[in-house]
């Protein structure tokens, strides 16, 4: 080497002076390349590191297929170490263990029996106690290994050969991913869903191979076959791919291989076709939305995932799957069922406990690990005053419930480490499958030609059987007989040996027919194999069908949910589908939402079903339909208004009590919500769902009959601690609020069955911090307002329900317009049988059903057609059978 300043040619026993810098450089370079190529990085073709590949080869040698009996792990590790891996079995066993762990490997390659560790970081049992065999999917990596489909090298002590790669029927490098730290580089490839990977490969095959070049494998094969006097079988363990195209008995095999390789390079030819696709990362991400981790979880920001797929590097954010559920004694639980990949659950629980101990996270009462063989379940029990969402966000922020997977997709390509985008991974895999498929058919063709040649000899011998037998009988030895057959009948050496080896039973007519049929089948196979090898499109079809078979056999559903947006860009609203929901609020302030079809429709007079547990003396006061993206305006008895987004209300079961409103809005002592309106994301106020009116004011009525009108714009921005809506007299409560256009008519109903209808213009607009004016006067001191409505037409119906379940509808044309402040007219005849009026609602034409709820949470859903229209001074009919001690609380109209 002219670049060296010393002469390194030396004889044994001589001392050579060399710079320590040069020596260290050379030695470290050798070491680093050994780690990169032979230890830390996976091969792009089969996705395995050398240690993993050697374990599978050793298991294959032991015939430990998925249906075989388990063998002791120590035996597998010992065979791997003794035959293939130049390290102790104590180093091999941890690799085998990881390949068997379903929380470490997306598609485990080893089926373990015994203690193979846990997601809590528990160590596996010693290898003398555990057993293993191949997992169900593993044979798909080893299929056709014995057909010369891959090259082999000598093992570490030169006593046997080992494959450089496995023939892998699926892209294991992406399906199971890989982790490895080499010298100067590290790889971190995320696992993916097998079904999606195969669908992406099939899409690329469908779009076609865009590779342009000349592959000469078929020309070389035909050239070799033309030279053969006797068809040759192929080496099942070739050292070089070019061996297929040079006689295996060639004494100068390596020399001829080198010559052929040089000729290919000179002519700019390649041995096998490559696969190139013009599929884009955007098209790929439609099929493969992101990694699919064995532990599930949720990943965010598809733009960053796309960047990782396009460049080979990216940051993938994972979050644990957690839900908030109602537990016993009014406490809420955060239930974690999936955690990010490569997170130790026990360490995560310890971290949460430390954070609670250090008071960095408040509101956690206890942590329970309820995981079992059915799956993971980590329960974080919250204190009664804790806000579940706030605690969950802190858990994401401070613990490994949120973790980043830094993808760095480096793999070995022809023994060279390269950072690869997703498309290149798939292209290289398809190129490899083309090579494997071609070599498989070349091997089968060579076997068929060899067998066909023997059959031709046997059939020829049977045609002249007497002469052949005579020739054999006259020969002194087997070798002489072989020579005589070759000389006299022009048999080849192979055919002559087959004739000599033929059993006498083959001379039977039936056996002769079997040979003829076999020869016919062999000829058809040879024709088929030749047609396949001459048509690259046909080879791609076979690759596609092989992939389809793997998908049907081993494909499964995605475990990891992909959210397209970034976490900091995701509002809670974005994560909730806009859908109708039924919201209920109890008198003492428990709120929940549930699907509107929770309650089945019943006929009037039905007993109903339970609508939710309530504490003694509490009852459901508000029940209404809205959308999950709406905002609730909550007016309280103290004259204040709060806002609450509907999706922040927990969706609970029919019998659940609900979440105390004080956990969601800052209600004061003895403050309850008395009226609720909805405001959509655009700021539009609605009193009913899908309303089209444009409102300008809020009209309020208090229990003592005071009314007040205030412009909507004064409520545009509501602070977290609420706004004052009306100044109340001592002992008075705000009981009802309705939006108005400014030109409406108003009707107020009292519990003693009186009502008054007046024009809205009778009430002048006032600011928020005012008291209002008299709306109705009471004849009896114990009377109070129980409802207020805005009149749309005289054809409208007023629904009234009494405490003991009596109800009716009355037409508004029976109610004359009066001046505000009067005592009004009768709207319901109150008797001891009916009880006081409990609820009153103005109905629209679209409303078809009512949900009546009692103080003890009995619910009935009934058709409005079942409620009769009667005059003002009537008591209605039985709408709900009320048990003794129970009363009607409220009604919702659907």
C-alpha cells in the first residue's frame, strides 16, 4: 500500500514498527464494522440480526415447528451457541426470550412455555426451566430455505454452513421492527401491522415494476442447460448466487464465478431484476397510517409519521389509552388499558406514586394494578374533589403514559448500513422476494429435469427389459454392469445407476404406468417452470399470491390508534364526534350525558325504567337534547350564569348518578342550576335543538314572579367563576331563562295552575347587574313560578304535568294576552289528586316524544299523541304512575 509510510511485509518472528494511531484506527474500524454488520443491525431482507437468525436456524435444525413438542430453552441456546453463534448460551437466551414476548415483539417468532418475563420488568425463569418452539408465523420466514434461495457462509469454526439471510415471506423488518446500538450509529425501526404492510406491497405490485434494466438469470440458466449432458440439480446451500449458472462439479468454481461477475459488471447487467415503484409516501400512509405497537396505545401527528416514512427518521408521539369511569362512593377512576411501547408498567406505577408523594400530582387517592391474563388494567382512583381530566393530563405530562418513539430506520443493505424511507424498505423486500421466487423455481426446475432424465432412462429400459436384464446378468460386477448399460444402450451414468437400483416390483405393469404418469407430470412441470422463469410479470403474480396467503393466514387487526393531529393542536372538541346526546342535571347538581336512545318508548301510564341513582332527596331537574360540540349556559338559582362544553360532561350509563357540577363549574354553597340553554360553536343561542331563529335577548323569570330582559352580547365572554345575570331580592331564585328576538310574547306558569301571557315589549332591556320588573302577581303567598315559555303562535300547545303524574296539552289560543304584572288566568286545575303543577313546556310541531322523570329517577319515554289536548281549566290524564312518596320532577321533549 503506497499510502503507508512503513513496510508491513514481514516474516514470523520479526518486529515491525507501526504508529499506535494507525494500529488503533485499523483495529477500531474492524471492531466497529463487525458490530455493525454482525451484531447490532437487522438485515433489510429478513429483518433479523445474526443472533436472532441463528436461533431460528438452530430451532429449524431441531425440527421445532409450531406443531412439534416444546424443547428446553437451554437445548436451543446451547445448539445455537455451539453450532452458529460465537458467544455463550447465556447471551443467546435473552434474545430468544425477547422473540417470545408478545409485549416486546409485534409478531412473536418463538412460542415460549413457562415464565418468559412480563411487561413489569420481571426476569424470565432460567433457561433450564423454560421450553420453546417456533411460533405459528415463523415457518413463513424459513420456507424454501432448503431450495438454494439464499446464500450460505461458513459458521464461526468452519464446521458447517449457515444462511446469510432467511427467505422471509413477509417484511419482518417492518412487521416486528428492530432496536440496536452499533458503533457510531443506532437503529430504531417501529413495528407495523402485517395486513397493512402486505396491502401496501400488493398496491405496489398492482402499480407495476418501474425498474429498467437487463436481468440475465434466464439467459445464464439456458446457456448452462444447453451444455449439460446430464441435467444437474442445484446446490441447496450455495456460497454464491452465481453457483446456479456454473456446473457444481467445476474444479475452478470460484474462478469462473469471479469471471462471470466481472463480465456482468462490464456489460452493466444484473443477475436478477430489482423492484422499483413510483408510489408516494402519501399513498403509502393511506394504507399504512402509522406504526402498530404490540402494546396498542395511541399515536399522534400524522405529518411527523409521514416525515418518518419519507426520510427514515421521525418523532412518533405515543400515549397510553385511558378512560375516565365512575367508581363507588362518587369517586372517579382513570382506567389505563394500553401503555406506550417499551414502557415498564411497574416503573410507571412507581413514578406515579412518587409524583403523588412529592405532591406534583394532586387528586389521586390510590393506584391499583388489576392486570391479569385477560389484559392490562391499571386503575388510578381519584379523590372526590379531583378533576379527572386535569389529573389525566398531568399523568401524560409527568410519566411515561406519554412517550416519544424516535424512529431511525437503519438496516443493512448488501452488508452496508443505510437509512431507508418506507418505500425503499418495501422495494428492497419485493426485490428480495423476486430473487427468492426465481431461485425457488430454478431449483424445482433442476430437480424436475434431473428426475425426468432418470424416468426417461427407466422407461427406455422397460421397453427393452429382456436385453437389459441379460446384460446385467452377464456382467461380473455392479460397476461393469453400469458400464455395459452405458455402452450398449447409450444410457447416461445417472440413468444406468437408476436402472441398477430399480426394485423388481417396478417391472409390474401397474408400476410401469405409475412411471409413465410421473414422467408426464414432470414434463408438464418443466414446461410450467420454464414459462414462469421467462415471464417476470408471472413471477410478480406468484409473489403477490404468496403475500396474500400470508395475509390471510397471519394478518390481524391494528392495535394502535392513529390520530392525525398534533396533541397541542387537538382540542377536546376535535376528539369527540359531533352527535346528539341527552344531558341530565339533578336538583342537587349531578350532571351526565348519555345516548338519546337509552330509554325505550313506552305507552302512557307505564312505570318506566331507572334513569340513574340519586342520593336521597335529590331528583333529576333538567333533561334535554343537544350536540356534543355545543356549549351549555348554566343559569343558577343565585342569578349567575356559567358556561360548560357538552363533551366535557362524562358520558355514563343509564343507572349512573353523574358527576357533581362543582367539579366542572365553580358553583357556590347551596347554588344549583335552574335553567340551561345551548350555544353552538358559532355563538348561536338555542332553546331547542336545530333552531333557526336569531335571538337578541335573554328573558329571565324568578320564582317570585320578577322578569328581566338583557342583550345576549353581555354574555359573550363568561369567566370561569361565572357572570351575574340578575340581581335578586333576598329569598328569591332565578327559575327560568329563555332567548328572545325582542318581538315575542311570553307566558309564565305557576305551581298553583295560574298563568299570564304578555308581550315582550312590556319589558325594557336592562343590564346584567339589575333586578328586573314584576311579571306576575300571586294571589297566594306560597305560589311560585314553575315555568316560562316564548309564544310562537296560537296553534302552539302548552304541556303541563302535575306532581302526581297528571298531564295534558292546552292550545295557546285559549290564553288571552294581558299586561305584565297581573295575577293571570287558570291553566291547570290543581286538586289533591293531581298535586301542584310540577312542569310546564311549550311544544312545537316537530316534537313527538316526552321523557318524564320523577324525583326518584323513574323515567318514561312516551309519544305525545298519548297526551290529550284539553281546556285550560282541566286536570289532564294519568301520564305516569307515581309510587307513593314520589313526584314528577321534570320533563324533556324530544
